[in-house]
């Protein structure tokens, strides 16, 4: 994931949050970063990804900024399909230490 300075800026523009919400927000930002990385790796603009998903560029922007997809598996499935990827939802007893192209939410 390579756009760290952008995500630092996003984090810094958000209002301070209670510690109990910090992990949730970090997961949202990690998912946004993953979507950004996969989109740019595919050579797509936000607008091009939006067209493939049948949505608007502003929706993609919100997703990449860590908002808008909370608990919306259907939205994430559309992102995966538009990027030629697969969405896998799993409930393993143990999560591997390293997960390529994934965000651990738990």
C-alpha cells in the first residue's frame, strides 16, 4: 500500500475520536487504501472504476477515504468485480499474520 501521505492527511482532517472507535476507523482507512491501491494498480481513474461499477466518482472517492462501504458487502463485491478480483468473506478461527490484498476486520 503506497499512498501513506494521503492517508495521513485524511486521518489528520478527521475530528478526534474516542479510543474505542479508533480500531474501527483504522479498518475503514485500510480498506480505502486497499481499494485505492488495487484501482491504481489496474490503471483506472476513480471515474473509470465508477463507470465499471455503475456508480459515481464521488462514491469511489468516499470508499477510498475510508467511508461509505461500512458493512456493505454488495458494494465491496461490485468493487471486486469491477477490478477483476474476487471478494472473499471468511470466519476463520485463526487469521494468518500476513494477508496479501486483504484487510483484516476483527
